[in-house]
């Protein structure tokens, strides 16, 4: 996880240090849509950033392990969790997922927008994520389907996998998983100039058999 000149941790620490807040502070829409109504248990949030998803899950009753490569992001997330009164329900872990994966099994493993400008072994990380799902548990993977429309010089070598490509890359044992959601969709985002723009994303949600 590197931008070519700095380590992944240095790159993302610098990214978060550029502003007091990078993201909206609200949980991802897909997480709320897909997870609301599930009985709370143990959750793993991969690439948690400033912690909005982990905090929302904790507010719903989940016990959350939230990981990110950036210490700046994790410190900010922990402060937000304390402000929201859920600090005791979240364990923050600094981890470079390209090098190591959190131990344990989880009723929910969530990976939202696990993209990086560097060399991120995303497929291998998501295989580890699937392996961490407990029997009867759920893996939720949400990703971008393309560059945003305001990107003037996209990198042609970058490929955004479809939900089916993500599923194929997991190399799951046949009969052990059920596909709950596999779709691509558009959502409205605010462009850097303040205008509204459409962004294409996709969601894959699968459940491991309980047996």
C-alpha cells in the first residue's frame, strides 16, 4: 500500500492530516441499507477511516473491531466514538491489511471502498475477509465501479471490479455461501466544485452457511 514514494501509512496519514475531517461523519448508505435489521453480534470494519461506520454499528448494538492503516484516522475515529458514547463497544486497530489481517471470526465483515492509489492486494484481503466470517455471518463488500465524473485524468491501468468479479475472486467453496445482494447502482455525490454528480458504485453481500 504505497503511492510510489511513501509508505501506505505515510500516504494515508498525510491524506487525513490535510483536513480536520475528510468524510461526512455519516455511515455509508449501503451499510445502513443492508445491515439494518440484522441481529447484532461481532463486526469487523476494514479500512474504517474516521470511524462513521464503526460508530453506527456500535450504536445498533454491535461489538466492533475497526481497522485502518492510518493512525491519524484512528485517533480521530476514537475521539468521535467517545463523543457518541460508544467507545467501549469499539476496538480500534492500526493494521496494514496488505501485511496482516485481524484475528478472530465475526458475524459481519464489512469492507467499504477498499481502494488505494498504491499496490493494494485487494483480492487477497477480501479472501481473508471471507475466511473471517463466522458460520451464519455476512460479508459486505462495497466498492466504486468507476472513477468519479470529475476526474479529468483517470489512470487507465486501474480496474474497478464488478460484483461478480469480486465474488469470483473470493474463490469460495461451493454450497457454503448464499448471495444476498449483487448489484451496481448510481448515487448522487457532491463534486469538488459543489455541484451534484452521479457516481457508480457496487455492492456484494453474501452469507456463510450456518452448518
